[in-house]
C-alpha cells in the first residue's frame, strides 16, 4: 500500500509540475475535468428521473390498493363480517404508511434532482467561462507569435532563407506545434498511468 501511495504522490507531483510548465494545458485539463463532471451530473439526473417515475408508479399502485381495501372494509362492515374488518383496517393502515414512505422518498428524489440540475448549470457556466479563457489564451499566443515574427511574405518556404538560420528560435511555429503535440502526448500518458 505504501509503495502505491508513494507512486501516486510522485505522479501527481510530476503532473502538477508539468501543468505549471504548460499553463495552456492546465486550462485544457481543467476543462476536460469539468466536462466529465457535467456528464456525471447529466447521468445522475437521468437516474433520478427514472427513480422518480418508479416512485410515482409505486404511489399510484399503493393508492389503488388503499381504495380497494377501503371498499373491502366497508363491504365487511355492511355484511357484518366483523372478523374481517380489523385485519382489513390493519392492511389499509400498512398501505397508508407505505404510501407516505414512498411520498417522502419521491420528495427527496425531486429535491436531489433540483440540486443536481443547479450543479449541472453551474458546471456548464464554468466550462463556458473556461472555454473563453482558453480561446483568449490561444489568441494571445497567436498574436504574440505574429508580432515577434514580423511580416512574412507568402512565398517564403524556407528555401530562400540562409542555410545558417537556426530552427531553435524561441518562437519557431513548427517547433511550438511539435512541442505542443509532444506535451499533449505526455499528458495523455500520465493520465493513463494514473488511471490504472
């Protein structure tokens, strides 16, 4: 158990360091986490709706049973079958208790469904805000690349440039694309390792 905890802590630390070094991926990871939470909330809402329907059906069925037993009580009284009146009244009372219990459960399920709906709305709003931040960060990075590289003509493909030009410039677009791709692969590998 200690080895697993140590490994888990190590991976979490590495993931935290990795995300701090790549803030755009931290936003994407957070957005991914929120998407998962929103999906969980939607699934829970579906489960709660099904449970609410089951409880409603149970309440209706119990109400019909109560009516049937109430009619039997009246019939037993009218026929002077006192030996059947008391057991029938006990059955009707048990059904009333069962109906009240089902009603209480349904009320609790409805409250929980409303709370889950509110949570899902908040998560959805938070995700929308986060997507806006991600888009702004990407736009800022693109603008930064444009301003630092300066104007380039469309015919420049690298053939007409000096053979001594280095491709390890800080903001080389191809280098940045590959780094982003490699970083995303590394993050996916870390997620898979942590998920085991």
